[in-house]
């Protein structure tokens, strides 16, 4: 897996992918710049590349002991090849390194691929946020505990 930190010169490609994958609420280049401005203090962003360029990215917002999966996405051409799981695993390693003991995320309740990925990675439902993504677009809140002893490793 070809993972590496996201850099400022990746922002345009990531914003284009975000617009394709989250058409109702994409992150602009300015928002991504804002996120990268907080690396490494409270943020961590990695990308995955194939021969055609960036095809996946993931972001962590961490204020230990809590962390949030800020974003995770894989380009349609590269989905179902294990890249999403590799990105999430890398985020978990980084979260543990920072002393995060519980990771949260919100996901559209109809997003079955993402929910399957999260549940198979040990995330559990904490409840629901009505209209979180807009009228009628409800979110599920998921949490994964990271054991303290693992957080120290
Ligand atoms: C969710 C997403 C990141 C998964 O990335 P991916 O690289 O395709 O996922 P992987 O190949 O690593 O698959 C990991 C697991 O996710 C689940 N999964 C992924 N795609 C799935 C699909 N279409 N249907 C059902 N389960 C799916 C499976 O449990 C899979 O494990 P398996 O292959 O052993 O069955 C990707 O579908 C995506 O970018 N979607 C659009 C953006 C998005 O919704 N992001 C999440 C916002 S909260």
C-alpha cells in the first residue's frame, strides 16, 4: 500500500475527489488548506496513490483522549481493493500513537459500504443524529475504543 502524508500540493486533487465522492457537501480547497494548517498539532492526513495519482485519503482530528475520523474516501476506480481499510488502519495507528483512547465518526445512515467497513473494524453505534447532513439525511454516530495499553505502544 502506497500511503504517505498529504501535502499542500495534493489539495487540488483531493478537493476534486471530494467533490466527486461527497457531491452534496464537498470540502473546498480552502477547507483542506485549513485542515493542513493544523498538522501535526491536532490533525493528521494521509493519502494513497496509484499510477494515475491520488485515489484515497483519510484525516484524523485528535484531541486526546478523543479522536474523530474527519474524512475517509477512495476513488471509485480503486474501491474494493482494501485501500479504505488500509487508510483506516493507518489512522488508528496514528490515533494510538497520540494517546487517543476512543475514536468517533459520523456516517450517513444509508452509507452501507462505509458502515460495513467501520463495523468490521470494531466501531459500534452510539446513536443517531437526525438531519445531520441536511433534511432527511440522518447520521449514525459510531465509536471504537482503543485500549489504553495499545495507546501507549
Ligand atoms: C467507504 C469507502 C472508503 C471504502 O473504501 P474501499 O477501499 O472500497 O474499502 P475496502 O476495499 O478497504 O473494503 C473494506 C471493507 O469495507 C466494506 N465495504 C467496502 N465497500 C463495500 C460495498 N460496496 N458494499 C459493502 N461493503 C463494502 C467491506 O466490509 C470491506 O471488507 P471486505 O472487502 O473484506 O468485504 C469507499 O466506499 C468510499 O470512498 N466511499 C465514498 C466516500 C464515503 O462514503 N466515505 C465515508 C464517509 S463517512
